[in-house]
C-alpha cells in the first residue's frame, strides 16, 4: 500500500469537485493507494516515468508523482471538466 500525500493546491481542487465527482474521485484515490502505476504516463515519451495521470469518471484527471522507494504518491493536480 502506498501513502498518498495531497498538496495544498490539489486539496483545494478536490474540495471544489461537484458532488457527482466525489465517489469517482474516491475510487481513483483507492487506485492510487494500491496500484498507482496503473495511471498513464504524464509524458508519453517517458512511459516508465514517475509522473502519472489517472482518469476518473469521464471528466476528471489526477496528476501525481510516484516515489517508489518511499512507497508514496504525491497528488499534484486534480481537474474536473464537467
């Protein structure tokens, strides 16, 4: 299991999510805790890079950094385009 660290700006973005997005984000959070490498590479030219992006629902993304030696995931950005 990975420890998830949410940066202040991302926490504000999570707080601004609409009600319908919250259960979807909760599922994404669970993925980050258990299998963060399931997210797609943030930079396609670096498929093994630590910077990743996970889609939640059809309108949201979480951009994060995986620090494997520390078993940590750092949430950098949460976007909802709905």
